[in-house]
């Protein structure tokens, strides 16, 4: 094989947990592990559907079933489509992004515990594991976009190109918040196995507290009728994933710009400001999450 | 000769008390032994010279494996620091991270990237790896059908082909059958001749005599002797 060892390479200094050399150094380490990330992502994807006939096609089944349930059962049986135009697309848009968020966090939260054999035996930047969960969820998300395109064809209506700009802040919130939460929950789950169940329940709550299957102004009107209504409204809007869902509906739900969508027009400039402030807060959150992760990840191996 | 690994005042403690759930954490926080710790390693300091092979000798529970894990980076020290080459391969647990559903070949690529080797570099040695493992016939079989011996052979073959500056080895003699063991030992000799540095954990005196230029003896987490192998072996025998 490689024969004589050629020259001395760089060295690394291993220090106690929590005395890491800063977020930029950690980021560089993470970048150097991109081959590992690719390998782990393809391992997850290949492993998950190995031996099944549809393979990655299975990832389309869930949104298709959801599309059926929400357009027929909720839309027609329950009559939601009478107050919201193109109800199926409305729900599907929010649902696709919600699946990305909840899949990455749910799997991310257990990413350290399920890979304990790896963690106990090999050294690599530990952030790779929660990041893998996010990347895998992103692949599924991109495949599921097919269902959305299918729905557009079905309704033969397409979103306004200009509105697609709203996807930018949405993505800039989804990544730092979902990845940041995976970082924190994954290390917490090593210490307290309750975490994964709390996360599961929290995400169910998050689903209904985000305007996915109902328009935001339904909640807004109700909250206004409560005592301290303004306070509850603001609290509701603090949910970053709620904002993401609203932004992607603005971008991808065709009736938003027409009279049919007028019941849902709230996207004035305060919303854009709120969205960008939320982007800023999300990246600060990711920074804090990474610091917590580094501090705890050095010691978790003992608890695995 | 310069130093390739420097271990400076490394200590490692473990909590004696262990709780798993948040409830236990809340209720048992004031328990008597909650904050008691056990010192697995205390103020370990030694260097490994470039291109040499160092043996770590000690009884069960002396802290050898903990120290090796700290050098590899899997565990962090509680205090002190370790300076080592980035390019380090650890033969701690062979086949860690094998994906049962994937074939041997796929696992070679995956495992090499876990060990920090680029895809391009791996492809250059992939034939050597398959050759060395001696299981070329089954390389396209999912590893879940492998016997434990085949598993270890493949793991060893991958780890040893990562072109490391430093090799960490824990109890190599446990791998495979006689002929394969001999092959492993020959390969380690070869790596020594190539100028790679090795840290070798064992409680077998024979291994120390055959392979090592120097040795460190650990007992109850402390260094009780270091220097040439003969002195170290005497110190080991003198342990009560």
C-alpha cells in the first residue's frame, strides 16, 4: 500500500470539554467532515428503504395520503374548503415544510443515542450526526416537492414568481432552528432519555400551534377576543415555525394574491420585518445551541 | 528525535453515581454519593517519540483503555491536554459503524470516511483492503451475514489502510484466527518500518518485548514506571 510515511502532518490538541477553540474552528472541523456527512446520509437513505419495492418512493406516500385526508376529509367533509380557496394546496405547502422540521428534529433528537456505537469508538465532529438528520429530512422534502407540483397541475394554478422570494427567509429560519434544536435535544437525550418523548409531544403541539391546517387569522381573531388579546397574539407569532409556515404559504399558495385569497391577506410590511428579525434570532439561537452542544458533547460519551 | 504525541497532566474522572431520568436527577440530587467521583486517570504525563512504538501495560482497570480513548478523542480529558497528529487511526473496536444492510464493499467506503479518509484516497487502496481482509468472495454480501471473524477482519483491514501517522491499538491479538493474527502482526511490523508511530495497549508481556521501543506501566490510574521495556516489565511484575 502507501509505503514509507512521507511527512509529518498537522497536529490536534485535545482539551477538556467546554474549552473548545470557538465556533469558527468547530465550523471548519465540520466542513472537513463533509465526506463523512455524505456517507452517513447515503447510509440512512439506503438503509431505510433497503429491501422495499418502492424504495425512496415511500417518502411520497405520506404526503399523498395527507393530501387526500386534508382535501377530502377536512376540506369537503368538514367543509374547510368553503372558507379557504385551494385548501389542499394550502395545507400541503405548510405540511411539507412542517414534515421537514419535525422529521429533522425527531430523528435529530435521537441521533446521538442511536449512533452510540460509533460515538464510543471513533472520533469525528459530533455535530455531523444531528446535521445528518437534517440533511436526510431535506432529501425527503425535496422528493416530496413532486406531490406539490402534482397538486398545482391538479388545480392548474401556479404561484406568483415574485412571491417565491418569501422562501428565502423561510429557509433561513428552518435550517438554524431545526438544526439548533436537534443539537440541544440530542445531547440532552443522552443524559435524560425523557427528552425524545418530550420532543415528540412538543412537535405535535407545535403542529397545531402553527397555522398549517387553518389560516393564521382564525387564530388571530380568537386570541384577540381573550383578555390581554394583544399579548396572546404576539406570543403566538413568536413561534418561528408558525412564521415559516406563513411565509411559505405566502410564497407557494396561489390564491394569496387574488380576491379568493383575500381572507388571508395579512402580509403587510410588519410581517416582513418580523420575518427578518426572526431570521436574525434563529442564527443567534443556532450559535447558542452549538455552544451548548460542544460543552455537553465532550462528556456524553460516558453516559451512552 | 522529535515527539509525535504529548500527553500532559491528563486526568479523567467519572461520576460514581448514575441517573438516567430527569425525575431521578431531581429526587436524587441530594443523595449522599451523588457528587462522588472516581479518578480513572491521575496526572498522566509522557511523550511518544516520532516513529517509535510505545506499549501501555497494566492490569484490568488500570486506565489503559480510558487513556487510549482520550488519545483518540472519543473521550475528553477532565483536565490536562493531549497533542497528537490529526492523522490517527484507532484499532479500538473493529467494524464500529458497519451498516448491516450494506455490502462489505459499501461498508469499506463508509467506514473509511468515518475514519476520516477521503473517497478518492480510499478508492486507491480498496483492492489492498479487500485483499488483506481475505474475504473477497463475500465482498458484495451484506455484512449482516458475516461471521464475527469476517467482521473483524474487514474492520482491521480498513483501519490499517488509512495511512495514519499514529496508530492506536487495543489488544490486537484478539483478532481472527492464527494465520490472520500473524498477518496483522506482520502488517504492524511493516508499519513500524515505514516510520509510523504506534501506541499499543496490552497486558501481554510477549507483545511488549516483541514490538515496543518503550513502555509505560499504569496502575490505578497512575504512571508507576516508564522508560525502556525491560524496566517497565519488571515494574509490572513487581505489582502486588
